[in-house]
């Protein structure tokens, strides 16, 4: 397992969102080859979800 240490929750959330966005973009999903993402529940990942939404709004991930 890889452990990522960041200075605070916001920085970690942004790191995680960028990592997920990078993986999605590298996969190059299509209607014939969809990217399937399993998402955890609870309050811990909320910052990452907010950062992913922002990346989507900026057009950096779809």
C-alpha cells in the first residue's frame, strides 16, 4: 500500500482528486469502454469529491 502524506485535509483532497482525474484521462473512456469508479461513502472523501467536481467544471476531467 502507498501512503500519501499532505500538509492538511484540503491538500490531500486535491491530491486525491487529481490522481483520480489523471487515471480517468489516461484510461481514455468511451461508450464502448467505460471507466468504472467505485466510490467510498462517509464524510472522509467529501473533499476529494468537491475537488473532482471543480476539475470537471474546469474541463479537466469528464
